[in-house]
C-alpha cells in the first residue's frame, strides 16, 4: 500500500513537471516579432542613419518617411498629398498650411509651435545636406487655431518644386528630445509618422503601427526590416517563407528566375521606376577634369550588353537623371556609339584609374563588367569594393575617382540643381564637384518659372549641358521589381519604390498559418 507521504511527493512532482512543461510549451509557441504577426521586409543594406536631418541614402530616407511626418508628401501616383497638413494654399509668395489637430510624437508628447519652428531651422541650417532646398524661405510663422496649427512659409519667389520636392524632405522633429539625444537621435528617433521604433539591431529594424488597428483587421501591426546583404540568401528566404516582401532588392536574374519557376509561391510585380544608375566621376581629379577623357569613358561602355545579359532585359539605356516617363525628359539625347577603338585613342595613355563600388554582389558584378569594358579600350582599372558605409563615406568626402552610383526616386527636374549646382558641393550632393556658372544660372531660374512650357524648355537645355559635358556616365534605367508572398494582398507598386505600400498589405487566411 502506498503511503500518504509517497503520494504527496508524487503529486508534487507531477504538478511541478506540468507547470514546467506549460512554461516550455508557451515559450516554444510564443509569437515573436518575426512570426506571422509581423511583415518581414528585405533590405540589402542597413540605413546609414535614421536621423532625417542626415539621411541621404535611399534606405534611410524611405524608413524616415515612415517614422516621421512632413507637411506634405508625394503619393504613388506622384501627386502631392497632405501628411501633417490637412490643407494648404499659395498666394503672394506665402504658403499657408493648416495642420491636422491632435498631432503628437511617438512618446505621447503633443506637437508644439517650438517643434515646428525648430524643424525648419534644422533643415535650413548650413550643416544640413538639404539646406539649399530651403534657402528661398524668408520666414516661418506658426499660430494655433481650432486645436491645430497654421504654418505660414514666406518664400522669396515662386518655386514649382517646393511642394513636390522640398517640403517632403523636411520632417517634423521633437525639439526637446532631439536636443537632449544629440548625436544619438538617429539611433532611436522619435517622430510622428505612421510607424514607430520598437528596436534597432544590426540586422533587424522593428517598427510598429502607432494607431491601433480595428478588431479583425488583416493589416499588419508589426514590421521587421531584415538586413540581408547576400542576394541569393534574400531570394531563398523569400522561397522558404522567412521573408514576405522585397522591394527593388533583388537582381534582375533572380527576379526572372523567381517569376518563371516559383509563381506558385510568390507574386512578382515589375513596373517602371525612377531609378537611374550611372558612373560618378570626380572632376576634382586631374585626369577626369578633362572632358575628352570623360567622353572616351562613355564610348568604352557597352550599356546594351549589360542590360541584355546582366539585367535580363529589365532596363533601358540612360541619358538623363530623369526617366523616359517623366514629362521633362529630353528625348533628343543620344549616347555616343560604343567604340572601344575610338575610346582607346585617349584611354590607353592614362595609366590606372580607381573604380569603386559597394560590396553588394550586384554592384560588384556590374563593376567587373564595366571595368572589363574599359580595359578593352586600354584603360587600366583598379576595381575596389567596400562595405556600404565605407563606400558611401568615400563618395561623400570625395575619396574616389570613379564610382557606380544610383539616383532613386528622382522625379522632379530640380534633381539637376541638387546634383550639379556649385552651391551643392559637398557636404551637399554635387559629388561630381562640377562647376559651371551658366548652368548655375539656369538651375536657379528654372524651378521658379510658373509657365509649364517655358519650364520644360529650360530643363531640356539643362539636361543637354550635363549630357554634352559628360559630367557623369549615364548607364541604365532599371525596371523595378517587388517580390511578395503569394498569400498577401493589397500591395500597390509605386514608381518611387517607397515603403508606404506596406501599410496596405493584408494577410489572407492561408498566410496566418504559415
């Protein structure tokens, strides 16, 4: 017969064992941020910073658009829409914005007049890479009205690109917190955008919706941006269900393969984008300051070969920073005929030039092809690839001769002022170090022309000057591609390849159980 003491210890053991088992099981089944509760978005590189005052790389700017609000922004159809502003008007060189009521930052603190004025001051600062865009602002006044704010921005004269290109860059900053955090603000920024920071790690950036979703909503509340530098690994994680979405983050050959072989698992969207790849030339360099050398480099490049074999046809030879679907595009520009022999008359006498790319496999692969084409014309090329942060810093500081670069999301022709005006020399974004007084004058007047046809003529001339002076070597316009798990719906491709589309993606019943 079993004693009461033995039964006591037996039942105590069972109780403890069951409790431990429940804890263990709950730990195994607990849904973390990477489960089906979060939309997992692929990144090929981490953002340089999440401080919108300093973010000039594509990834950083796209993420900042989700974390911070602007007064207005541009939607997927390239129309100006309200963000923090509900309404706006222009009269007598004054833009008036009525802000939405109840605006607050992610820490719960309401937006104040001081925050608004501070935001304008920061982006107008001479230390800002965007300062020239806001130089035309003469004054900013903020008054409280009907529970919100009215912001009046007085400019020195009309600017056709003020609403579409300039103001979307200016983000609303919390003055107190920004000043307190100093240089650490970019590590865990506090904005007022639709998503807020949950955590920032080396390979994972976790964001969460600020507004609670209604019960039963199939939209995602959590988002995980996963930095995966290897192209093949990103594609495999999409196939294995470890990633849900990649927007303009896979090379064309992989896009084509996924579209052909895995349509049962993935949705592939291809669409015209606003992405232009080119060779950046440092015109401060003694060799590259010679226009004949730059012209010869352009003649040595066979764009069609790269587009056919490396881009799998998902591209088009480029001549301008603006894409062919842009109403300001100069269709009369034609690249010089590919001629290694003609180019060699100049290039074979130059010795060696350095050619830098990022360590992204596609960038390295393209760099090898381009370097090989240049070497066929007699130019010796020292091809170097660096981790993105190092590469980007070299480009910003002028530590390069040639480098492969890309403009992403350029739709307003004022991009030419940003890229080539003398006032935009580093720390601005004129990284070619190009200076041309005639061009400067045209750029300063073009965006102030109110008549559309006159403005178009001005930008046709601006594009011609840069093209004929061979300031950069235009390579190709890429057809954009987004890869999406087949069990997700609601994604709307944008020519900007921004991340606003992820806010509309919904789960299907099948995706919840994956």
